[in-house]
C-alpha cells in the first residue's frame, strides 16, 4: 500500500494534506446548507439552479486569468490571501442567517463571491502540487490523494451538515466553515518550498492567456480530454443541483436524507480515487477515462428511474466512482503533458471547462425540472454522459498515438523518445 501514499513522503505535501481536510469538510457543510436554505426559503428548483450557477459561473471567466496569475507570482502567498477572503464570505453568510434577515438575494450574491474566490483558488492550488512534491513521477499520486481528500470530505461534510441542519440550523454550518479556513491558512503558512522561476517574466498577461489556450486546444491529446470534460461537466452538474428535490419529494426525506445522498456520491468517489492512487503509471488512463465515464452515465440513468432511497444510495456511489475516476484521470493526463511554464494555465482551462460549464447545466436543469420533473431531467443527463464516454472510446487509438510520445519524452512510461 506504500505506493498509494508515496506523495506523503514530501513534508510540504503532508502539511497541506492535514490542513486541507478540515477546510474541505467545512466547505461541504456550507454547500449543503446553502442548497437547503435556498430551497427552504423558496421551494423553487429554478432558484436552486440559479444559486448553483452563481457559485460556479465565475469559474468560467476568472479561472483562465487565475492561471496566468498563478504562473507569474508566488502561489503559496496567493493561496493564503484567497483562503482568508473565503473565511470572510462564510462569516458574512453566517451572520445574516443568525440574525434571521437572510434573503435569497443575499445567498445568491454571496454564492457569486465564493465562486469568484474558488475560481482563483482551484487552479492555483492544483499548480502548487508540483512544488510540494517536486517530482513528476509523484504528481499523479498527489493529484489522486488530493482528490481523495476532497471526496472524503464530500462524504463526511454533508453527513455532518445533515445532522447540524436538523438540530441547529444552517447558520452553524456556515460558521463551522469559516472556522475551518484557519486550518488551511495555518498549513500554507508552515509550508516551505523551493523558489520557482515565474513563467515568461514580464510578459503581457493577455499574450500569456492566449498561449495557454493554444497549448491546451492546439494538441489533439489535450483537446479531446477537455471536450469530454466540458460535456461531462455540463450534464453531471444537475445531479447535485437537483438533489434536494430527490431528498424531499422523491424519497420523502429531510435534510439528513440530503446529506446521505450527497455523501453517497462522495463515498463512491473515494473508492475510485483509492483505485487511482494505487496505480503506478499513467499507462492505460485513456481506457480508464472512457470506461469510467460510461459507468457514471449509466448509473445516473438508473438512479433517475428508482423511487427507493436504499437503491438510490448505491447507484449514486457508482456514479461518484465513475465520475471522479474519469475526471481525476483527465486531470492527471493534462498535468502530465503540460509544459512546466504553462502548468497553471493548463489547470485553469481544465477547471474552466469542467467546473465553469457546470453552472449552465445547473441552470438548464433547474428550468427543465420545474415543468418536466427532476427524474426526467437526470435521466437525459445520464444518457448524454454515457454517450460522451462511448465517443471518447471510439477515438482512443488515435488519442493514444498522440500522447504516447510525450509520456515517453518525460520519462513517465518506458520507450525510446521519438
């Protein structure tokens, strides 16, 4: 099992790993509480979609700019500032809710603020991984462990949130999230890494932004991965957006039911990431991406058809297993083939395509769920996700031929450089 945790041999990554977990648990508590609060106040599937879109839409616009920024300046200091702003956002939301004056417009506006903060944080944090592990060979394991941490928190956070919502209310979830940011800020404060040469020092940021897009979409190997992520991001997002409707109306439950449903997705995702962490090579990741995407889509279709809570839980776990296995593998592929001086920009485009397109899917799902119902909406989404995986599988041979020389050149797989 040592191979599954090899990135933890790096001291900086160990510190990051410990502090990040508490912060992520708090973040998931706030995510669940926000969805529950807006639905409790309005009862509207459309406003659920709008709230989710408000939090995720900034990723579409801000992430590419964040990638340029993270390639130019000290990433550790940038992350400390970003996490401090996130804590202020959570405190503000908690104060409004404790005072009993919170309104849908406040929730949507503060969700937009948090989305902007996350759009800055995600590509910066992902790019910082290589500085903490200092090795391309350990980078895939670090990505898998970080994603496993995120998904473990996705299992733990919603479960705790369900209990807190039922016993104390949404405000306490928001306050817990605000306090959790202290752990990750302290972790970044303790981390020490080798100085990094900034990419293209003094260059024009617009030119650097364009070069990042050319680097990402100008190569068949990364272009196909990004297009798949865009489709999966758009059509998988409605699953979490519409989950309060499944919890309350389909399964006749409450906030604890919602916590278990979201937590089940996280449980399956953790299982997928444990599998990825035990892999010793990037070889075969393309086949894994195709198969896992198809599994995720079919699980979503089956979930949309069931009316049993106990049948729905394992189906959501299977969906989480397939989704995160595919997405984390795509992340590993993109980081593995990226030029070192464009790493943050490649990651920012990955974040933009997967997470940034999701809000539009959430908004569309919210609009469709009101007239057609949440199950029918999720059914269609599952069919499209499975079809996207099948299309990627059909072109797997030419994709492998494109990425193999880069893997060989970087020493990730054996072979003579071409």
